[in-house]
């Protein structure tokens, strides 16, 4: 389905999903346009990571209702790797370790897969090395990380930086950053968010999942959504995050309860 | 187990085809007459017949070993034919004379032998069923005094050497299957590297089982004299059959002072179908004697085939400062069972051994590492390092590690490390999220896991091994 209003990158409508037959997402609506940055906040266990993984196509989650249109096509029809190649990127909250697989090899394969997709020639290991080192400079990453196993023994913050390195390599249309700020020290937060800001442009879009305003001081969102028990219960501008920081989630829940007359 | 993993591990066997070469098969059954028949067919000297009969009598008094984890129906040793040979043809002087059917077989296996021989400088002593039908590069090797031929040929051409060493590393009564092999072996490889000679090329043999219900009893003997060195490659694959085939090989290595023998195997015999029907029973005895000071025996194996693998390539470290190594990748899938490992027996002073074992189990398979490190009272300063890692693909398979350590000298140092990991859905998802499909992901993970072993293989063998793991677990490995 090709749409006229092609400035929409992602349109989620009534999305429901279960894991082990437990419903986690209970009807999500979300529209993301080109050039926008959306922050998703919400209590632990409200379903933020689940939403991210469902969008990326994790097999453990079953979509039981709703639709997801990405760049005019039905995202839910695509295998996870096809979604990635189409430009959906997920920076994981908990990046997994893959012992024995050299980070450089992994990054090159991911990058070359993308180039092949775009009909471009693959980079050989030497060309890639130059290319990736430049990207690592942006993130002030030590090139030694290329020779180690993927995330193997990386500290929490190093893993997060490696995620953003991948984002820099793959230049996604839609980047979902799941708590990329957690685990980063103060300097790293600045470096990584600067990196993300340089990658953000008028053509792509970013969804930031975070618990803290400190992230949003660096990467300023156009919208802030609050999730609760598998739904987006409140949407506002960047000021909403500040308000949440002072008033807590109880305030949102309380407001809802009042509105529902409970 | 997820559907993705399920599909990946359920690739059909790619080498399942039967070559139609007329066979000369002995009647089924085993008795002294059978042994005399084999010996007569091969026109053997009296001492070898005596060796065989001695082994047979030992075997009669022995019991099939039951201590391993492998389970299989009773083998009826009387239902097996103990000799099968392609009809004799005129002596071959070049590859052109080799049966085109045979060449096509190798082609199908992806082993264009003539190309390999020419391009890679590998001398291929082709064992087809039980009789050698082609030998290349023998001439070139002969120039430096290396003998590389079938063991039956060696029996006739170099009887003293064979007689001096045969059965000295693996005695005829060593174990049930070794005794059986000693009684009925039909052919195999003989390799002799004289004093001071470093073999100029890797020596390679491709084994192939081609006749249904003909047991295979290969016999290999490799001797490296003082200061000699050799790298020997053994690779094998077999056609698809429904009835089980017994294979009981014996390999003996002898390294004298400062000698170095590197023995690499890639094994891909028919493993049975996905329900566990058919497949090769592989009961192998491989042992190297590091006899001289500073000698080295190194085993590298990539075991991917057979319904049952029972195999413990071992090193007896007799010479002072001698070194034993064992690098192993064992992959099991479907209903395959592998019980494999090594024995390092330290007898000499300052002997050293290294064990690196990587077991990968998929499907409903069972994969066990069984290793023994024994340090004798005489082995002052002996050292061993063992690392045994298991990887599980899916939920229905199992992996076990049985390390036995017996140290009788307090100056010895023995280290053992073990780990178990699992290729999980989350790892595959991580790859997929970066645009990398499951097949490629599994291949990368497995190759990363096996890296320490593959590094030990000669370059082109490593490439082949990587491919084989691909066939085994997913279809194709990049
Ligand atoms: N495999 C699973 N089995 C059962 N429950 C699950 C599973 N995966 C997720 N859940 C549940 O789904 C809910 C949402 O989890 P999710 O990880 O999406 O939360 P989150 O909003 O990202 O939380 P956090 O802020 O702590 O990261 C949680 O209650 C979690 O326990
Ligand atoms: Mg989360």
C-alpha cells in the first residue's frame, strides 16, 4: 500500500501483541513522520521494549491485532532481517554477547548486507576497516573493540556505544533506541547523544525509549509518549518529560483514573 | 525449538548417492575361513595371516564395550561381508586411467581430485571401498625417500617396516574393535617419512564407503623417523543407505626423536535420516606414540557424520619433552550420537599435552566428550591443558563432558576448563536485526565457536570443514 502522505515513516494502529499467551501490548497507536524524534517513557514493565521488539519482528512475540505500516508497506509481513534491511534499526536495551565472532567481521557483514541491498558493491575488509574507524572516531571508541568478540565482555556502557556504532554504519530510516542512555557515564552520554544527533536528519526518524530527562536534554524530542500496561496513555511535547520528572507516573495514572471517573 | 532453528538443522544429507562400480564381495560372516580368504585374496605373507588369526582369537574372547553413552541395536557380526573390492583393473599410471565413474563421484562430492592434486600439491591416495584404485604423486615423494602407499602394497614392498611397527601402538587385543580390525582389515594407508625428511606436501586420503553392508576396516600406519615431519589429511563421506554400516578403523602413528606428525580428519559419513534410520557406526581406534625425545603428535578432527561415533584419538607421550595435541570439533544432529575425546598418557619427563574440544549438538542428538589425562610417576614436570566447550542448538539435544584425570606425579600441572552455551533465539534475532539471515548467523556463531580448532587445520581443509558444518547445520556456510 503506497500512500500519498509519504512523510509518514511509521504508522502503528491498534497494535496488540502477546508473549507466551500473555497480552503485553494492548492497542498501541503511534504515528512517526520524517525528521521527528519521539520519546517513549513509562514505568518498568509497561511494554516499551516489547513494542520495540515487536516492531523489529522478534519471533517470541505474536501480533494479535492492529497494523504497522512502515514507509508505506506492511511491516508485519516482513521477516526481521528484511525489516532491518528496509531501514528499521533497534538499539537493544540489553545487547547480547556473541563470543568468538569478531566484532569487525560482524559489523562488516551487517554493513555489506545493506550495501548489497542498495545495489552497491561490498567493501573488502581493508576498505571497511577505514570506514568503520572513522565512525568509531565520532563515538570516541577505541579501535580495539573491532578485534573483540561481538559485545563479548564489553561493559554496559561499551555495549551501548557499540549499538550506536551500528546505527552510524547502517544509517536507518527509523532508529528505535531502547534505553541507550542507561549504563552510560556522563561523558559517554554526551558523546553518544552527539553521535545520534548527527545521524538524525530530515529524512529519518528516531524513537527514544528512556526513563530520564538527562537523555532528552541532549536529544530533544518532538513528542513524548507515556506508556502504561501496554498502551500509550498520554502524549505531549518535550515539556511532558520534565513534568513527569517532577510529578512521577502516579500523576499520569491519577489523571487517567480521574478522567475515567474511577 | 523455534521453526527457524528446526529448518536450519534439518537439511538433507548432500552426499547421499551410490556409485555403480561392480564389486567383488565376500560372503557374509566371520570365521577363520573368512580371514584366510581375505589374506589369500591379498596374497599376504604368513606372518600377517598369523597376526590376523591371533587378533581374531583374542576378539572371540572379548566383549563389546558398553561404557560409553552411545546406544544402538545389537550388531550381528555374522551378517557383515568382510571383503569388497572393485573388480581388478590394469595398473593405473595416471589419473586419466581412473574409472570415470569414480571421478564423477568425487566431482559430486565437491572433491575434484585431479584438480586438488594439481592445484594444491596434495598427493591423494584414494581408497575406494577397501582397495586403493589410484595413487598420485608417489613418484615425487619417492624422490625424497617417502613411502606413501596402500598398506597392502606396503606389505609386499616394505614387509620389514610394516612388520616392525604394525600393532606396536595399538596391540591386537587393545579393545574389541581394534581386535576385529586387526583380524579383518582389508586396506588402508601406509606412510613412512625417513630420517630428517620434512614431507614437502600435505598427504591426503579420501575414504569412501560404497557397498551396502560391507564393513569397513581401514588400517593406517604412519611412521616419522628422527627429525622427520608430516601432515596427513583424512577426509571421508559416504552414500545414503538405510541399513547401518559398521566401520572400525585403526590408525597407528609413531614419532621418533624430534619427529612431528600432524593428523587431520574431516569425517562426514552418512549419519542416518532425520528419524535416526540408517547411518554409519564408527568405532575407531587412533593412537600416536610420541616415542622419541622432543617428538610431537597432533590430532585435529572435525567429526560431522556417522550415526554413532566412538573415537578417542590418543597420544602416548613416552619421549622426554614430547608433545601431544588434540583439537576436535564434533557436530551431531537429528539422532546422531557421538562419544569422542582423547587420552593423553604422560610417561616421559616434561611431556606436554593440549586438549581443545568443541562439541555442537542439534536436533535430538547426544554429544559427549570423554577424555583421560594420565600422568605416570615417571612423568616429572608434565603439563596438560584441557578446554572442553559444548554448544547446544535447540532444546532436544544433550551434551556431556567426562574428564578423567589421574595424576601420579606431584610435579605435574593439569588444568581443565569447560563451558556450555546455547545458540539462542535472542542471538539469532540480534543478527537478523542487523540484516543478517539465520543461516549466516548460525554459521558465524558456529565458526566463531570452532575457531581454535579450525586454526589447526591446513588452510584448504579448514575451508572444507567450514562448509561441512554448514551442510550439517543449515545448508551452506559462507
Ligand atoms: N517472555 C516473556 N514472558 C513473560 N512475560 C514477559 C516476557 N517478555 C516480557 N514480558 C513481560 O512483559 C512486560 C513488558 O516488558 P518490557 O520489557 O516490554 O517492559 P519495559 O517497559 O521495557 O520495562 P523496562 O522499563 O523495565 O525496560 C513485563 O511485565 C515483562 O515481564
Ligand atoms: Mg525495557
